[in-house]
C-alpha cells in the first residue's frame, strides 16, 4: 500500500513552503511518527512525520519550493525493514568501491606534470613546485599557474611556500529569512519609527531574587527571572499609556484592552517571538512558567504559528548576548517594542553620594504616527519606576506581601 505524505497548511494565507531539511534518505525504512523533514514557511518551520511504517520515496529535493497540498514523499508499507537493510548494504558496498577507485586515482595523480614553460619559470623564480596548484588537464601545471603564484609571492607578508586559496559559499536564503528581510525593510518604509532611551537601577530586583529565588524554584519548578518583573512593569505601563498598546489599521486606530506580550526568544532557527496571552491576569509564577514553556518549544522546534501571532507589545532582551545598547525594530502591526540590555556595574549618584549599582539601559522604539514623544517617555519612565521600586508598584506596597505575591 502506498501512502502519500502531503504538505500540510502551516497557517492561514500561506500557500507555498520550502523543504529546508530531509532527515531521511530516499529508500530508507521509516516508522510511523518518525520525523521525515522540516519545511519552512514565511512564518515558521514545521516538522513532517511519517503516517505509516514502510520504505520512503522522496518526491522533492532539499530547497525545492512546493505548494500546500502537494505530495512531499511516498511511503510503501508493503516493503519490510529486512529488504531495506539488504538494499542499503548493497548501496554502501557500491559507495565503498567508488571511494576506493577515487583514492587510487588520486594516488596516481600525485606526481605533478609540468609544461616546458612552467618548468622554466619555476627554475628562474625559485618557486617550490609544492606551492603550485595545476589547473591544466590531469592536474598539469601551466604557465598561467606559475605566473599566478609569482604575483602572489610579490607581497612580503605571504610565504612563497604556502599556496593561497580564496573561496566563497553561496546559499539560498530560506523562506523564513526572506520574509524576515522583507518585513524589516517594510517596517522602515511604512512606520515613523523613533527610539527613546533611559537607564534603570536593578539593585532592588537583585535583592528580591537573591532572597527568594531558591524558594521560588523549589515551589514552582521555574526560576524567578528578570522577565517576569519587566513583563508586569510593561503591563502596568500599557494600562497607563493605552496608545502604546494600540495599532493602526488603515485610517483607524485599534486600542487593545488586554495585554498580549510578545517575548523574543533565540532558537536554532533564529529569533522567534511567541506570545504571553493576557499577561495582565498572570502572576510572577504564571509568567515565568509561560516563558519557560514557550522557550522550551522554541528550542525543540515545536512552537506553532498560533503561538507567535496576535501580540500587542514586544519585549526583546539583547543583553543575554552582551548588547549594551541598541535600537530594537518594531514587530508589526504592533506600535512599540521594549529593548532590555546587559546589566553592568556603574558609578551613579545616589542622594549626593557616588555608589556602584547594577545598571541597565532600556530602549523603547515606537511608531510616532500613533505614539507621541510625551507618551513614549512617560511609558519608559513608568517601567523604570516599577523596576527600581518593585515592592511598591508590583507587590502591593508592603514587603510582607512579597511571599504572598510570589505564591510561596
């Protein structure tokens, strides 16, 4: 029985995908549920699994572009695993024979053949024959090969005895990367993007995490990270400045009364932006668990398109890569994005005295068509206020409430 494995629909409005990776070879025996290939759409990478046990026949090659519903491969469930092993063994034997023949050929061509003109140049210029790569028939060294080495040797920093090879690799961009490139260019062209900056003292967050992180981990199974503090600070700021939590749709402005926070997470396939839904209703524990779950699915490649669509505001943390300051790019159709950066100890003035504090630069990129400078600066100041005094603004104004807020 032959089973046709067709390209599923990765999501609404997607009609074409690209085969990014084959995880099996043509003629392999595959088991039901085994991952066969990865396909790229302009939004995400999806895995294709075997629907039956049997021998696979690939219908398309890596890099081919195919439409949703097209046949990706065939699985012949009438063939046994034993017969496949015998076939593979024959193929391996043939490949081994071809390899041996190639090695014999290479051994026979080790002796370099020189043209009369090349012999003369090598002798006059005292150029070692080992430094010359023959480009003529059967590896024959020509006059042009010797002149090339002579010209390269005219530079004092280049050893005459070492051949220089200059190469480059050309590969096609994946569908995901091409779409990302288009989106980045369109953002610059279609939005009036500006960025405002501020800095925040992280000392109070450090004190809270140091005191409660072990209890939090034991109770909830996840770390008490910085992201929960910044997510809740953003929720508070979005409620204070609702136009930051809005988008332009043609000639209309849409204000969202909920906070779906997109969080940029780096994975094997690049930067993914899954969404924390209704963050305004989540606690520290809920946010940390949601971030952990989303991050895990990004890393193992199981994140879905639905989990990466519909955000109203984005947080990105370039500090995990060592970035000290940057201007993050808006994630359309959203109107703003918050950029976190590396925490560094710096001297700051506190009540007239110089102290060393853990400081972080913050950046808010925003669409000036919908958000004015007053709102953008106020939004960033409200985040600074929440982070520098989390007990008051995020934990109920009373340090005794911290354990309750953290659900310990």
